[in-house]
């Protein structure tokens, strides 16, 4: 708590003032620098990341998110989640970190010069990554890892199909599936096919030229695991490319309704008990253990962030527009790099 009469130190940050287009509701401004409470760490932000969740919160879609965040505008206007930076201060009870440590993870309000993070939501930054690369690792990396390893139960030698392979989660999923020993087919647009191949995909399907639910099926080639990140293909069509005992993990939901956005996930769960195929959904979790797993995979050379673009803090609204319009491949980083 600041001393009586003390002037709060200001910092640059991006705040969300309502729901709608990013250019309308995300605004660069100055706000007081936060302080770390019990179990928290104050981070000097060096870079942040932009993911699909940032768009969902800005747009207030599906509308169900507004019931939790605020009906007319978010009760907490802090924007951003993916973060990388250095420890500036430790809150009471925090151990395992020291001032100056380079870390990555998640913290609500990451689009700012300083942010408070829960100590169990950050981990030491992999030494081989710069801050901009580390800032785009946590959210999408955890989603890909949990989608393949936990929900998908991927095994070496399996044939794996990944839709949305050139996106933020998809670029990690392709690398992880290869690291787990799978034969990987990635689905993406023609402009991003070379990127997907460079990440290790054995086969790439251009969805603008071929229907991925038909390619290979005519000659009997099907998949042991489908990780659906694109968000629009009906469950029945996804099932059609699965082996009789294959697994479908539905993760994407941008095009599945304005109210809940989980229609396909629910349909998969309801149908699963009545088929030999395993149909499930992904609910990503943010935790220190998963961050440590990602860091170990980076250190082993199994995965590396694919940063498609970097924007300054003041251009977060423009960066989010680029993401939603599909004008970049891989991840978008936000450079902050505050000066002491």
C-alpha cells in the first residue's frame, strides 16, 4: 500500500473499455503501477503474447463470457495474458524466485509495463529463447500439449491430423506431435504451407484446394488422432477420417455460435459413449507443471515458438486485428521492454 500523500508511479498499459472490435475497445493509457500481494510476483514485462482468448475477451463472444466478466464491460479492464519478463518484486510468502529472474507464463493484464502474476503461473524462461519468443509460449503451448498428450493420449507411430496447423496453437501442435513420434498431417491455407512443413509436418493439405475429410479416405487411409483447432468442421465429418477406435479432440470454437461457442464440443461428448471412437474436448489449464514441461521441450530442441509478427505495446489493437483477419502465421508478440 502506498504511503499517505505518496504519488503512485504511472506505467503504460492497454485497457479494455467495453466489448466489440479491438480498435474500439482496447485503448493504450497510463495507470498506476501494481504491487504484489501474498503469493504474487511483480513482473517487469519485456514482452507479451496475443492469442485467440484475447479476441474472445475483447469481443465478448461467445456471450456467455460476459456473464462472468461483466455484462456491459469487463469489471477488470486489464488486457493480455501471455507474458515474459523479469521479477521486479516478490509478494509475502513467495519462494523459488528472486528479483531479476527471467520468467514466462500467464498474468492477467500482460499488456503493460508491469503486471502482477500468481507465483504458480510463471516459470523460469528457457535460456535459448528471447523474451518475445518466450512471451508467446504459455497459452498456446499449453493448449497444444494438453490437447495432444492429455486429451488426445498421442503415442509414437500414430497418424495425427491437425486442423488450423499454421495458427498459434497449431504451430506448437505440429512440433509436439512429431516430438511424440507421430506421422503428422497439417491442414492450412496455401500461404502458410511452407511454414507448416518447416515445423515438421509429413503431409500438408491445402484446405482451399482439397477437402481434408476426403483426402486419403477413399484409399483407406485414416487417422488415429484428430486435433481440431480450426473451429468449424462438423463432428460427423471429423469422425469420418478417424480410425474405428480413433480419438477426436475438439478444441476450436470460434465459428460455433455466439452464445456458448461449445456446440461441437458438447455434441462430441454426448455422442462418445455410443461409438467405439473416443470423442472429447479440450479445457486448457494454466499451471506451473505444464510451463516446466514446455520449457523442458524447448531446451531439448523439440519445440520452438513461431513468431510471425511483433508489435509495440501501443499497437495492440492493430495486432489483434491482424490475428483475427488471419494475416499472419504462427504467434504475434508484443514488445514492451520498459526502461528503468
